[in-house]
C-alpha cells in the first residue's frame, strides 16, 4: 500500500498529495448489495457495454438465459441503482432536474482542431469485489486525454465538482459538454464553468452519440483494467485507476490518433 496511516513524519493529507490520490479514497466505503445482486450487477454491466440498447426486459431475459431465476423487478431496480437505462440508447447515470437551466448542444457539426477546445464529462458504475463505486472522468475531445477523475459511493455533485476543479487548475476549455444529469446541471457545477468563461453544452435527451468519446473510454477502462483486477478496497481501486489512466494517457496507442498516446497529441499543441 502506498499510504501509511501511521507514518511518523508525513500526514495522510501529504502522503495523498505526493502520490496524487484523493484523500477521500481512504475513507470511502463501497456502496453495498447482497452477494447475488453484486454478481448480477457485474453481469448486467458487462452486457450493457456490449448492448447499451438493452432495457430491463431484454436484460432480464439475458440474465435468465444464464440460469439465474430473477424477475424483472429485481433487474429493473439493479439497473436503476447502477444508473443504466436504454433510452435510444443512452447511459443514464443520473436523472436531470426538471427545472434546471437548459443549455444547447454546441458540438453538432463542430470541427475539433485543438486540445482544450472541447472537454466532456460523464459518470459510470464501477463493480468491486464486495460493492461498487461511481466514477466521473473529464476527457479532452481532441487528444482523448483523461484530464481528471474522481470516485464516489453516491451520485451527488461534490465529486464531480472536485474533478472539474482539478482539471480547471491546468487549463480552461472553450466548450464543456455533459449529459443533463443533476450532477452536471447543478448550479455549483455550472457556475464553475461560467466563471471560467467556458461555454456549456449538453446532450439531447437519449442521444448516445452526443458524448461518444467518453462512452468509449468507459469500455476501455472496464475491460482493460477494472474487470481484470477485481478490486477489493476503494484505495486499491483509486490506485489502480491512477496507474491505468497514466498508461492510457502516456503509453496506450490510440488508433484515431495515428497510434500515438493521447498525452503526446495533447502536449504537442499546449
């Protein structure tokens, strides 16, 4: 473990700063479900990455085909807990507030020609050995670089704001795109962007391709890291994601970037 809770010299805060970890990771406990429900949630998550157009009726049929005697009520509840919803098809990790300010989608037909022109953010469910967490990440559309991430065991706005503050400490995007979830429509989030002079763009409801690059990121994160490691603690997960995102940014060749890693492309222009 990189963090020594009883270190005689360095405080926990300082140790987290040195290794680049969020101090909250030491104190978070994964959200819990019964062992059977956790097993079902992992199966649902894996299948959803392959078929995001599956709603709860089809997902129930899929789970039943694997030999699990579950009904539609359980599958529907688990999908809601995970934030998964087949809306034409759209990952729906959070519900929007009916009275939030409506921001237009600004990316249709826009040519992305440089880093920090467009950033986007999204949430996803992360399975663990004995629970689950939620992950938010901020991505640069031009370079595909992961600029910041945070973990939480609840779908509140705080960890999304923390990730945004981390990213804004290094640069300011021209446009920031998200879905219409309450985490991103919250005033505490949008005022950060407005204060930075950033234009806010939001996906149309149920439009999976409005934020396609970060949807692809989730598939890579899960199949190349999360599913392979079966993380037991939040700290292990945080450290594992830190290592993976470093690999993703600095070493992993990206086909759409001419097989160059995202960080190389990002810092060629910054």
